[in-house]
C-alpha cells in the first residue's frame, strides 16, 4: 500500500502546504500524490563522474517546490507535463535503466515523491539492482524528509543557489532558501560525509556534490556560496561551478535576461582557487544553450 500519511497532510517540502494530495489536491509543487515522470533515459550532460561514458540513468519527475523564474525545466516543474505511473512501474524503470547500462539512477527533482521513491528503490534493490542512487535537487528540502532517505541515497547532488535571501525571494519566491539549504546540506553530508570515486571507472559511488549556478550580475553572491561551502565542509564535498545560465522568458527580469559573461565566470573560478578549493568541476565552452535541455517526451516512462 502507498504510504498515504505523508501525502494526506503534505509537509514534504519547506513550503509546508498541508494539503491533501492523496485526493488530487495540489500545492506549490503542482502535483498530487500520483507519481508523474516526464523522461527516463540515459543522460550525458552531468558532471563527468556521474555521466561517465555510458550515461546517467536520469528520471525526471514532474513538479517542483521552488519554481525559480529562470527554470530551464519549466515544462515539467509546474507539474503539468509527464505521465502518471505507479510505484511498481517506477521500480521497473530503475531496472530498465540498469539494463541499458546506466552508471547510476539519477532522481531529478524528486522531493515531492519521497515516500514512493523509498519504496521503489528498495523494491529494485530486492530484485538485484545495485546502481548508486543520486538525489538531484534544488537544495530546498526538509531535514525531516531527508532522514527518510538515509540508506537509500548514495550521492546527494543539491544546488546551493543563493546566499542572499533577497535574491532567493526575488527569483525563487523563497526568502528562507539560504537557511533551508544550509540545514539540508548539513543532513546530506551527515549521511554521506565523504566523496568516494571508483578508481577504475572514475565514477562517484558515495558523497555530496554541490552545484552553484552563477547568475548574471551576481558574482559576489556566488562567491559567498563558495566561501560558505569551503569554510564549512572543506574537501568533504565537491563543488560544481556552473556557467550554463540560459535566459528563458525573463523579460520581467531584465537584469538577468542574458547569459553569464566569460569574465564573470573567470572571476568566480579564480576566487575558488584563491580560497583553496581543489575538488571542483568547471564548465568550458558555450554551455548556455537550449540544446542542453532534454526533451520531456516521456521517453522510457
């Protein structure tokens, strides 16, 4: 049976809507208790230790609790696109991705379905699935719910979008984002305190990689994020500095309605080196392209 308790008075995310998703109601995340998935396929555009040569088994879930104005996945983040599936089908999808040669199972924006994800992962593992489970999130997560994932998730892949709550309120309608992300990250590191890379394959098996997407004109806030991460966790987490900001439908936000300049990104990378960060990923070349956004056509669902 589905664990309905978590959905009946839903407090799964920091928005704490408290609505009954099991009856079809939807809160900020935009989805009911029915699992909705928009794509499940091999994905090659993650960090090298995740995608490798064979690809990451990315499962893109519909819905999101954050709704950033610059979201690249807005097709599915509002919860409208995607196919409704059972938790049994979700387990089957994990198995199918494993057969296709995926390096891992990459759960993209999964927080609104935590109870069923826990069931599906355990079921797939009981059937012999041994791939690392990656929890790919905006970083806007409740510690209480993250605790449900202990022993389930091998690699946490959170964003840390902002240090300035004014920016998080403006662009993600979440003034509490910095404080929530700090608490969530602390729990993730408690569960997975060190990054473990397989020497033979170069693929990550355990640990935390934190992504920081540089916003146009906001190098200083990105620097503040890097400083917090390094001062707090040193080399226990890897940091992924991303320059791929792609302006989509941002006419109401002219100050960020452009790509990040090469100089802006160089300033951030130079700062990372200056404060001592060595376990990091950087992006090279022109990565701010719509072509990096996958087709949410229900492939593999």
